[in-house]
C-alpha cells in the first residue's frame, strides 16, 4: 500500500499497486532490453579508420540531393551542441560548425545489428529484435538466473562483450517485464545498466513522466495531461475503464504497462509476428504540386505495396495515407474498403480519392507521401464485394506480373503511367530500384 | 597511426569449418608464413576500425593481428 497526495482533493489517498507486492504478476521473470547507443553514428565511428573521430561531433545524414538531407543520428559529442535527430543539416551545422557529416550505410548497420543479435543469442534463445538497434532478451529459466541482480550481471557482461567485439556501447535495462526493461534502457545513457525492480517502483518508476512509457507518444501524453495525468504512477492509479474511455483499447494496455503487469513474452529469435500493415512512402526530388504528379507517385507506391501484400499472401481492407506538406506539417487519413484487395489498381483508385478529399495540392504542395495497407486478411479467404464484377481478372493479371518480376526483376514490368515522367520519381522502395531501372 | 590494409591470405578450411591463415601476401608481393596461431576471437579493431575474427599470429618471431572481416582479411599496418 502506498500513500500519495491528491492535489485536487487536497487529501492523501492510498492505492494498491500489485507490482510492488511480492506475489504479483511477473514475479521471477528476468527480462533485459538492450539499446545500442546512437547506433548509426556509433557504427560509423567504430568503423572509421580515423580513431580521433571519437572525440569529434559526428552525425549521420540522408542524401541531400535526394532531399533526404536530415540528421538521422548523432554521437554524444554532437548532442552536447544540441544537434537533434530529424533536423535539417543546415540547422545542425549552425549549432555545431565543426560537425562531421557522414552518409548512411545501411548494409554496414545491418552487419553490426546481426552481430549484436548473435552476441545476445549466446545468453538466451529468446531474443526479440525491436528495430535495428534494440532487442529484448528473456533470461527467465536460464541456468542460475532467477533474480534481476543475476540479470544485471548478464547485462554488464553483454555490454562488455559488445564493446570488445564490435566496438560499440549499449544501454541495458533489467526488469521483470518488457515495458520496464525498456524504461530501464532509456533511463541512463550511454553505456549503462539500469535495474528497475519492484522495490524501485515507488521511488523511481512511479514519478517518471508517462511519456517515458513505450507507445506513449506526443498526442497520447497531451491527452493524458489534459486530464491531469502526468506520471506513470498517475496512470497506474486510474480506473482502467476511465483510461479506456479516453484512449480506447490502448488505455487498457497502458494501464497494465504502468502497473508492471505486462505479461507479453519475449519471442523466440526468428519468430516473426504476422504483419499488421504494409506501407511505403517517399520524398520525391521535387515537391508534389499537382494531382497528376501525385497520381504518378501513388501509382508506384501502390505497385510496391501490393507486390509485398501478394508476396505475403495477404489482402487489405483499408488504406492509410500519410502526408507531409512543404511546411513539414504531417497528417494522416484513412479509408475503409468494403472488400479485401491486393490489386494496385484498387489501391490507386481509393488512394486518389482519399488524396483529393484530403489535400489541396495547389494551395499546399506536399513534400512527401506514403501509403499503407491496413486491416490485413489472409488472401485465401475469398472476400467478394457485391459491386465487384471483374470475375477474378485482376488477380490473374497481378499473378502474371508477380511471376514476371520473380524471373526478370521488379522493374521488368510496370504501369504505363509511371513511364510518363521518370524524373519526378526516383526513389528506392524496399530494395527495388523501381524507377531508376526503367530504361 | 595505423592503416587498415587488406591483404591476400592463403588459409586452410578444416572439416568442421574452422579457418586457419597460413600465409599472408603483403602489398609489395612479399609472403609471410604464419608460424603459429596464438589466439582466435571475435574482436573490434581498436586501431583501424571495423570488427571480425581476430587471429593473433606468430610471424617471424613477432606477434601480429590478422582480422577476417566480412570475407576479407586485413592487418593494422604501421605508418
């Protein structure tokens, strides 16, 4: 039982959080969350023949000519100058004129990422990657590991091995559930182990901002704040029905997260959960200022998204589009379909409709655009619309296109529309050089 | 100061997949026999950058590191 002060009622109220109890959920679990610090920048430094680079501010940036010229990652020295991920290179250079800019090398990052995961697998087969640079490790049940203190010993060893074998550092969180383990790895950076156990709940976890919890983004945090809920402890004290009423089903999940009651297991390495959505986006070399340009880009995006859908034997029953205008304002729109499809023609038709309803391109041109197939269902379950009368012709065409691409490469067949103006395109989608190969 | 220098290596692959370097060919064509392998471990190159399997080799009475990185061999050459 804990005592907290309620500002509204000016009373001291008591609440029971089972997480602090000795018999609570997750008792006996040991979960680690490893986060490779400033990953892209660390890899560039670790791989650089110039060893003096470690004492200089370094940032990894996108391709300026392709208008991807933003800071993707920065090292600790650059952070001291206030360089931020996602900001324009010119702004970063203003803050730190001596900033060393390096291009991104995704193959290299993947090699380091794979090597780090191999190191984790020496300690457990339950290694669940979370992006390229993060992973959860479940140590529960491993020989001689039964407390978070044992977990700390393993975490320290992992950090040492990462430094010796790869030359990069990691922050590792240790707890008895995935959410607090992740909270721990964010708590102290770089190169640190943080244990967040039950006895630290009241002193450390409870007063932390709710925005520190995984999946609480800016808008959720703002919504919680509008109800006077600012800390993890505040969320844990709420009625779960109230949280559901303001945040939907995510409110219930957040309630369990903040009380340390998340019981989701760490997946076995290699276990890939079924995708919930598939999408592609692009920032073309020029702003999108007309509907015909937008349709051209959408056509190529729909083509790659649908190829991926068909490769995974799935169809979608909804489309979500995201836009970023020239003022760097981002927004999303979505539409539900009354049938399931993996046809690029269907996606293009609906996405064009959604685009026309959502954006006035002449007034505010777009800088980037993306399309995401949502509400996925297995393709083998027939879902026929009452209004669809093509007799399966689209499926036959798509299947033929897929076979051709399998044999002769992705760019061997494309819609005529995308041949109109190749210069407006020129992005690389999921490993396929879609348009640069159109000769 | 050291420079990462990729070199040609003659190696033996044993029946369980272990790789043992036997001879290093330097840039100028000189061959150096690996007299003995003192240590093998995954390791980052602290002097030149990169990571791989580091072989500590005994060559002509001296110890030298030879790295096997992403299917290429390199040494940390003194400038």
